C-alpha cells in the first residue's frame, strides 16, 4: 500500500475521491451495515492480502474514520460532522 499509494490514508480516501460521504438518513432502519462502496474496498483489500476486512468491518471503519457520516439527520452530531466535511466536499482534490 505504501509503495503504490504512499500511505494507507491515501489508499482508503481514494475510494471516496478524498471527500467524506454525507448521506442523509432519517431512520435507523435505513443506515446500512455495508454498502457497495465498502464491498468494493473490502474486495480490493482482500486482493492485497488484508484479512478480516469484510464489507461490514470496512463500513464500520468508514464510519469511525469519517469517510461517511451515517448520523441520522435528526442527530445533533449530523450537522457538526457535515460542517467538518464541507471544506473537503467543496475542494477539487
């Protein structure tokens, strides 16, 4: 990963074009445990000999690392996390 991408950070953020995803969930039932994005990352990581990186684990990592803001829109943290992501979302990295 380091040879090809320079860092794990660059590798992972590259999957979301270096911009946090901000879906707007209104119900806990709508928040997925995995997504097509986490499935793609998982497959790529397994190809690169990572282990224990299934799509659910990857999606949880994406939530914890700020790659996706899965807070409900009614959650007080949703707006705060979105405001932190806004500078990245408007940049052309």
